[in-house]
């Protein structure tokens, strides 16, 4: 396999991993306890603040 083939394979594997990670995060609704928008609604006209 040539260098170009190896790079293409690595690129395709990275794209696949990114797609899976995106689906997992989207399915959970966020990355962690401070991230899910469904559990931390923001009032209209206010800035979101980090959970303390």
C-alpha cells in the first residue's frame, strides 16, 4: 500500500469515528451534566451560565 493509500485509510477512519461520536452526543443530548440543553433551559434574552 502506498503512502497515499495509508493516508486515505486514516482519513476515512477518522471521518467514521467523528460520525459515530456525533451520533452518540446527539443521541444523549449533550456531552455531560453541564451540556445537555434539555436539562438546562435558558430563559429568552439571557446568557447561559455554567452549572456550579
